[in-house]
């Protein structure tokens, strides 16, 4: 059932990307006051690709850096820094992505780079939390047994801690990526081309049809990716 729902949602996303440029009669009927009811500045397929690329690169940064930080603060060498890290990450979430974008633009300019910076930093917290919670949830008895059998701390981390922490870590990654999909829509405010472009242009030009078209695609993309993570989580849980 889950597989079928995922396929249908993915097909619906693909169908909208293909059919929206040809849906002028439908949106003209729904919004007769609008002269241009369908967004045509850039192809929706290209905007979808740019959105996925932006989220993919920024999420890769969040996953790699967040996982490394999470592992480090759960080791004896980094345990003393965990309270400081918790405070810094909590404070970072108090800044909305728009504020991070506004601060990044004067430094790196307009375009994709400030968006990547904002999304990468904003996605760190769920990954760090998932990594820390997963590693701290590993039973101490299993870790101690592995050390008693002669495994080094590094081997214990590789063969015991990380595999057992995988489901919780994956949950953190899932949360981070889904947040980034929604947040990437506002990256269009600094010149990045994403599925948020119709939304931003629609809001500035009082074109509700544009906003609706962009919002539908962003929502379906988020649902599709979330279902893909759910399938992956079920596979990981089955293996465990």
C-alpha cells in the first residue's frame, strides 16, 4: 500500500510539472480577473530541478557536518562541548531563514550561494539531534560487551554504535530534508530560481494563481520525498 501511494504521488507531481503550462483555460476560469493566470517565466520542470539541486546540496552539507558534530560530542573528547553546542544550535533556530538570507547577501551576493548557506545551517539541528539521540540510545551493555571482546573505541563506533543509531539518525535527516524543501521556496527572494519563484512573484504581483501553482508543487515534492524516507525507514527497521 505504501509503495502504491508513493508511486501515485510521484506521478501526480510529474503530471503537474508537465500539465501546468497548458492549464491556462482552467486557471482563467478560476481566476478571471488575472491577465496571465499561468506562470511562464521559467519551465516548471527546470524550477523543480533547481529546487531539488538546491535542497540536495544544502542537505548534504547538513548531513555530513551535523553527523560529524553529533558523533564528536558523544565521544569523550567532545562531551564537554555538548551543552555549548545545544545552546548554539537552539539559538540558531531562533533566527528565521529569511534573516539568515538577509545577512548572507551582503557577504556573498545574490543567487544560490546565500540560499545554500542559509539552508545548510538551518538543517544542521535535526541532524545533530538525531545523531546524538541515536548514539546515546545505544545500550551501554552492548557497547561494553564489544569493548570486552577486544574492539577498539573506533571499531565499537563503526560496528556497534552507528548501526544501532541508524534509525534515529535517519529520522533526523528526514526532518532536516523536509524542512529544507519548504524553506528553499523563500530562496527566490535573493535571486535563486526554485519552485518558490512563482510564489514570490505571485505575492508581489497579487497573482493568486502563481502562488497556488508554486505551493502545489512544493507541497507535492515534500510529500513525495517524505514518503521515500518512510520507505527507507521501514527498510532500515526491517533490517534491525
